[in-house]
C-alpha cells in the first residue's frame, strides 16, 4: 500500500505506539505463553498448573513429576519451538517445578 508522507495505517500506528511504550515485548511474551498448549499439546497443558516468563526464563509449574521429567529431557527442543513460534528469542531457559 502507498501512504503519503507522515501517514501510516492504523496497524502500523498501533505497533509504533506499543513499541514506544515498551509494551510490544510484553504482548509477544503473553502470546507465547498462550501458545503453550498449541506447541506442547493438550496433555501437557492439562498437567501445567502455572506458567510465566521472567528475564527470558520460562517458569512452568507442573502437577506431575512424570511430565516434569519428560519435559526436562525435551528442554532444548521446547525452547527452540517457543522461540520459533515467537519469531525471536524470548526464552533462553526453562525451569520446571
């Protein structure tokens, strides 16, 4: 699309505003957390009691030690899948509890 100088689409304006306010990264992080079930499946999602991201570390509270052990063994692949989904590196480590 062509926009005359000093004009942009509403979507571009919203993205620019979110970036200027420092909210774009938080939205990406929230979207990544919301994609946990999509990436790992419903079985893992049901065993997940809580999940949050802090300082590029994803903390995952699980209610199954068996699932925790399984995920620990798949950790690097999960990190890769999450970052691929995000389109950038948002997760550098995962702590399963």
